[in-house]
């Protein structure tokens, strides 16, 4: 196996998206976990995990958002926000926004390239990938290591990200691991 290039960003692999009883469950969450584990092993020390967490006090449009999803207004250490995989020594970036790209993630991963996997394809993944690409970072989205809110939403998000080629490349776990 060839050593992959760049950094792997594992977006929001959390209980709140993996628990089938959660209103935010991604139906294919468990299907993508083994592929994400393979990617994490291949990237070794070049992995960053992210976590979506609720803000202490929602502001702006987030006030209405949390009126719709009051169950999510819990502290960052609440069980629903726990990662489902042990990050080991990898850094974990918490953010109260869907998109994780910003100064903090940029400082952790440098100028890329980035390989992105996680959930939900149609929310936090696309909201992380597009700003990174807009900042000039080459991004690979591992399509079979992402899970969407629904299969149709997953596909639509991948189609949208694919429009950003060559800044965004859609790939598979097998292709990443093959180098």
C-alpha cells in the first residue's frame, strides 16, 4: 500500500449521527466506519477529527435552528457529541458550525492536500470541503467513506462538490489506499 499524501480530515464521526434513534442519524453511518478506520490507519499521524457541538448560547439564525432541534442543545461533553472512534493522539477540532474549515483547521492541516471522509455528506462534509477548496486547498472527498442524511442527499452533495473540479476530486477508499 502506498502512503497517502496530505492530511485526512474525519468530519463529525459522532454518536449523534450514528445512533439510529437520533433525529440526525445518517442511515449508512455504520457502513462507512470500516472504510474510515482503514483511511485513519493509512494516514497515521496525519489525521484530524472534527466534532459538531452546540454553542453555549445560540445567536442569529442558530436560535431558530435550535428551536427546531432542542435535543441538540447540550454541552460538548454530552454523550451524543462523543466520537464513535478513539482519535488516539490525533487532534480533535470542535466547532459549533456545520463547516469546519477556518483558521483552526487550516493551522492543523496546513495548505493541503486534504482527504475528507465523514458525515453528513450533505451538511458538515460539503460545508467543510467547499470553503477549503475556495481557499485554494486541493481536496479529495472519499465518496464511499461519507454518509449522508439520505442516499439521495448524499448523491446530490457529491454531485455539487464534483462541480468544483479540479479543486475538489471525488474518489474512493480503494483509490486513496492504492495511492
